[in-house]
C-alpha cells in the first residue's frame, strides 16, 4: 500500500527527466490565468460558484507538483461543479483536460489519465440532458474541447521524445547488466577455474612425492598464495553477481572455451590419482551439425564447468559419470558423482581429509553452477541440481532447431 501511495506522489514516471521549479511556476501562472479568465467571463458570480473557480485553479497548480493527487482533486471539483452550478464556466470544467495533459506529458499511463476527461464529458452531457443545465453548456463544451484538446495534443508531442530517452536509458542499463554478467561468468570460467586447477595439480604433485620435503614446502607456499588470490577473486565475483537487475540476459562468450576433451582428460587424471573413475558417454554428439555454432560454444562451457566440478568434488575411490543424449531437437546431459567424504556438504568442500583433499572454501562459491544455469536458461533450456545420499547430480536440457 505504501508503494502505491509513493507512486501516486511522484511528479513524473521518467528517470531521465524531472520537473523544475520554473515549470511549477509556469503551471501556477497558467492556473491563475485560467481562473481569472473564467471569473471575468461570468462575473458577477455567486459565492459558491466563486469557490469552485478558485479551488479549481488551486488544484491545477497542485497538479504540477503532485500530478495524480492534483488531477483527482481537480476532477472531483469539476464534476461537483458541473452538477451544482447552473451557469457553465470555463473553470473548473477545463481542469480535467489540463490535468490529463500534465499526466500524459509526465509519462503516466494513458488510460486512467484519459478516463478523467471521458467521465467529465459523460457527466456534462448527462447533466445537460436530465439535470436542467443551461443552453450555454454546448459553448463551454466547444471551449473545453478546443483548449483541452490542444493541451493534450501538446502533451503527446512532449511525451514522445521523453519516452524515447527513457527507452534509451533502459537499453543502456540492460547492456551494462549483460556486460556485468558476462564479466562474472567469464572470470569464473577462465581465471578462477585455471587457478583452482593449478592448486589441485600442486596438491597432487605433493602427494606423489611425499619424500621431497623441499618440494613440499615450496608447493605449500604456492598453494597458500594461490588460494588466497582465488578467495579474493571469488569474493569480488560474488559481490558483482549479487547486484542483479532481475532480467534474464543472454550470456555471450568473448573467447573460445578450453577444448572439452582436454578438460575431461585432466579430470580423469586427477580422479585416477584419487582412486576414482570418470565415465563419459555421448561426447561425439557435440559435433552434430544440427547444433548451431553459438549453442555448441555455450554447451562446451557448461559441460566444462560440470566436468571440472566432478574432478574437484568426487570422493576418493568414487565414480563420476557424464552422459550426453540428443534426439535431433534438443540435447540432454547428466553429470553425477559420488560424494560423501568427511567435510563434504552437497558436493562442496567444507573441510579437510587425511588424504590431502582440498580444504579451502575458495574451491567453491556456487558461481560456477549459477553461471551454467544462466547460460542454459539463456538458450531456452533448464538446469536442475539434486543431492541424494552420497550422490550429486546435475541435469540440463537445451532445445535447438534441427537442420533442414
């Protein structure tokens, strides 16, 4: 309710344009002139008629600062005056027209704005037909239509460039949001992934040569520094990723991803040293001509992220599996791996093992799967993650048009 009230109190709907105090003064001058012309045209006036004339002018001036409150109050005064006054007058009958012009020029929805004028016309005609209004109502209707119609036409001409500027701002913000998401995803898929791979390689080298104390010390020093750098970058990426615009945006790669075969080979080597096993099925389907090049590029990045995750989180002596299937109209993939080591929660390392498993929280921030999900959804597909007892599974599907 408070949000609705705040919207009603806004002087404009545009983010690229705001009314100035000079404009408010101009509207106040216009309201004064309309009131004076109306008073002199029907002078002398009864006290009640004089009150309607003055209040009508005040509401028109108020409409400049608070468009909707002023328009509703001014229209209410005009409608009441139409029913109560026997002699038609320029003001307050013209007030709904001028308030509608202000609402239109400020970017407010047209339908409720124009409804003020429509209701005024209906009320005037009904009062003339059944309320015993004077014959001068036709002249006043012509005056209102001429002056009010000119004001609304001018408002529509003003609205067009303001609306165009608003659309340009929205396009700019959308482009900046796309660039932000692109930077987050690209940094995670390249720099962070490669640094994490370097740490894991150093860990494996230290485990392979336990007798070399000097090498172990150097590798420990290197991994500590790299882990600190990875954690700092992940923290920055999380902060960037949390500033969202809410729109679903396409994620376009700026550089070719690392060959999936190389990613799978490295993952298989790492898992083999851990006593685990990696199975891959359907890899040749990625070379199918029915997959558009842009879709294939995104598929390689998503699959590369899933394979890298399996190499990091598969339990020792566990099993990891990647299955790719396609029916010519869409591609489905499933990546699953055994977890369940002490210190693992949902496939993400949270502690250490006696075998020298990764211990740093820098190994996972959740950005990888989030980036993969954005890529899949940008292609019209869907990605789901599930964790059963001892098993972590990611499934996604991406549609594409078959080649003719």
